[in-house]
C-alpha cells in the first residue's frame, strides 16, 4: 500500500495512490509504503528518483547500518516501533529516507517510510495531524513527531504493564495461593517481563535515532529543543522500566515462594505419615521374626493383639502431631 500525505490548511491529508500517474497530482511531505509491491517501488524510483534499498528492513543493529547519510544527501534511519498486541507483542522495523539537499530530485523535502505492517504510532500521528492544525510543518517535523508519539505509546504501555502487575500482586499477596493460581500468575508476569524488555529496547533505539538527527544538524532551533525534550522523556521511561523490572522480580520471587510453601506442605504430610508408620512397622518386624521361642507364638489372641498394638502405635503419634499443629 502506498499512501502520500500533504499539508492542507495546516492539517495532514492522506491520499492513497493506485497508479503512477496519480503521484503528479500531489506535492507530499510524507510518503508511506506499507508492505510495498515491486511495482510501487518502481513508481517511487521513476517519479521521485529514489531507490529503496533491498535491505531497508534488515535486522542489523550496528549503528553504521541503521543511521547514515549517502553521498547524494539522502539521510537513512532504521528504527523499531512497538506493537502492544495481547497475543503477540512485537517490534516492527521501519526504514526512513529523507533527501534534504538534492533539490534536483522530486524527493527533496519528502520523508519516505517503509515497513511491513501498520504501526499504531503512525495511526496516532495521522489522527492528531488531521485534528490539530499546525502540528506538522515539514518532513523533519513528521519524523520528530513519530518518535515523540513512539515515546508516548511506550509510556502508555508501561502504565498497562503496571496495572497488570498490580492485579497479579493482589492475587499473590492474598496469602491463599494454589498451584493453579501460581501458574497463572507466573505466566502473566513472564508476559509482562517480555513486554517491558521490548519497551526498554524500543526506547533505547528511539534515543539513538533522535540523537543521530541532532548530530546531523538537520533540525532548526525549535526542532532541536523538541528533540531534547523527547530524550528527557525517554530517560524517564528508562527509569520506569528499571522500576518495573524490580517489581517483576519481587512478584516472581513471591510466587515461587508460595509454590515452595505448597510443596513443603505436601512433603510435610508424607514425612509425618512416614514417622507415624514407623512404630507399626517395628512391631510387625518383631512379630515377623522366625525365632522358635516367642511368648505370643501359641497364644490364641496373639494375632489380634499384634493388630491392635500396631494401630495404637500409629494413632498415638498422629494424635500427638495434630495436637502440636504439625498437620496444618
């Protein structure tokens, strides 16, 4: 899908392009390619003179492969954006290309973004830019606002993680934790830990991208200050993710502790049962000896006496253990 965005009365207007000829009708500041086809890439190259690299969305993490400037003045930024999906939270790689200097090409002053699936941050920016006149002024502003919205989206997701952990904490700290409940809570905590780690990596990547924009001197004074504010917001998110990791570790340890307590209760019951059965076992062992001269061997009540003696020797320890509270 190929969408272009133009400015009209200070608002961002979206147009979906279905043919090469339609590109000449608009003067966009942002061209967004979601899962672009080979034909759509050809349109971009033919009309704007921009070649989209084949490795635009590779998973390289080296800074030299993700933030660089070509000899022709094209600025390339590859950044990850979070998708907080209940079933499959993930990060989506987005490649940005911005030509600021080569005025001979129609791509000059136009931001190009390439990604494989729709990103919530993009939808958020489109909605805001349609409703708030003057929010976007140029292509650089689009890129900055995307990173700003990404930091805000990460902050909202962190708040959701905290709420989920609060719910898990109430279940764990209630004091009555069954093995089934403990397993459920452990699964919830593990999911939140994974999402928190993704957010931490995401904000780190956003920090690197914004820092690169500041170093490249592509921003004016107002945009530079906005970029600094984004970095300050990211710093606060880093502290919050660290706090959530501590909370996750506490809840994980508490849940595992309750599982151990439940296991110890089971082991205690077996231990008490084995101790209670030792006296009957000893009596049975004595009367099972094959000595010729045993006083009860020819006694008519010997068998019943041995049975009663074994039962009494088992019940007396059980009564004692229960009185001491060891069976609770």
